[in-house]
C-alpha cells in the first residue's frame, strides 16, 4: 500500500502485553537400563519459566501441559517426573506458535536420554530404540505416567525411515571417514516421537471448568445441498475442504454441495478452538456423528417414501443412496429424501433434515513417527 519498507519498533511494555513464549524449560533427566540396553526407569526434574503469568489455554488439570508424555514411544515400567514453575518479569509464558502443550519438550528430553544411553553402552541408537519400543500388539497401552495410547507401530515407522536413507550404508560411510581421518565427518541423528493431541475428553481436559468437547450442526436443504456449522476455526488448515469431505462421505453428497460455516460466534455452535491438532479428532468427529444422525432420520423418511418397513431399508455407501433390501433398483438418494423431508415427512417425524452433535472424545489421539 505504502510502496516503501515499514519498520515496527515496540516498547518493552507493549512486548510484554502482546507477545508470549514457550519452551523455557530447564530439564534434567536420569535413565536406568540393563547392560544390554533395556530401559527400566526414567526420572525427570524440570524448572519451568511461566513468564509474568500463564498465557496458555492449558487444560486446568495439566498446568505443565502434556509434558508427562515424557516416556515417549518406549515401554518403561517406572517413570517419575516433577515440574517446578516460577514467574519472571518477562512476557506471559506457556504458549507460542506451535507450542505443543509441552509435548515437544518431552520428546526432546526422552530422545536425548536414549541417545546418551546408546553412547554409554556403545550400541547403535536404532537398536536401543527397537529394544525398548512398545510392541504393536500391546495396544491399547497404559503408560507408566497414566496415558492410554490408542495405537502404534513404532518399529515399522523407524524401519521405513532408515530404509529411506539407506541407514547401513550411512553408518559404513561414517566409519570410513573416521578411519581415514577425513576432514569432513558425517553425523547421523535419529529421533522417534509419540505425541498426545486431540484435546480433549471432558474427564481429563477443561479450561477454567469448561469441558473441551466440540460440536457441529448439519442441515440438508430441500434442494439436497447441505450446510455444516462447526465450532472450530480454520487458520489456513483447510477446514472448509476437510469438513465438507466428512459430510459428503457420510451422506453420499458431492463435496461441492456442502457449505462449511465457521468463525462467527453469533451463529456457530459451541467449540473450544483450533490448536493442539484437535480440530479433526474432536470437531471432525462431531461432524461425522451429526451426519450419521441425519442419515438415520433420512432412513426413516426413505422407508415412508418406499412404503417398506425401516428394517428393510439399506444404506449403500458406494452409491450414496438408500434402497429396499434385495431390490437395489428401488432407491432414493439423500437429495431426493431431503425434498420429501420438507414436503412429505412421516407422521411421527418432524419436518426437515438436520442434526446437531456435541462430541466428547473418549480419549486423546497419539500420532507417532521417526526422523533420520
């Protein structure tokens, strides 16, 4: 607009009022293991700078965020951790762009300890990890810090990462350079991680007493087009596409016929926001369940239109239509049923085709991965 460079200079008071930070954690970890590399225990002490005051929308039960995921991807029987918070004359602490609710810090700490263990025992760091991974058949897995991991195949993720870089060849090249006293040494870094996201179950997560569930409203209009209102707000992640795809998949509609509304607190349903990778696990699940409620009502209307008992009506996901059991040629699409819901609804059904769902997830989600 100005067609010239613009420089912003803020005073300290402005900085403290408008910015925040995270990850100022002074962490000390201790790890116990057998001579062959099996981890038996970890102990963690943390000094946490919270700035002038807590700025984060932290779940009330977790003032240190989700740091107690610090056992990572490993089957560790004994774990203990303490976090001591202190306040400083700096900006508000506890939150920053991609702050991760202290998961990043926890991953960094356990991975540094595993690396140190491998060096101490003169073992390949990949083998130390394999020896201690939670086996895939152990899921759902109750960690020693109290989380219930839903699923995982950590060894496969690590193997795929190692294969992608030809890990054995890299190690051989590393040893050749050392043996030849090469001026350029080769460093190889490994890291695996298990996150905890999708906040959150009301039994575990609340903000000032308000439970962290989310909601969605879906209305199918007489034309067959649908409007979905969601309680989470896009920040560029593509909610308009993702949530439209969820509704289209559940109701057999074209994605182009689904309109997603969000961001207007005067009209949109209850929601706790977009952060901590929670939009799809919580808001997306609410949308899917609301769509299934719409589909159940549509089934009742279809039975009335097709003049058969409701138990004789079958939903065909592939064609996106209801048909009479054993007679697929007698069918109705959601678009056709939507028109009937406004013009010829069954006597025991309210007109219209819409639903709302408040979704309180039963658990967090636990994505995982590996880096080389």
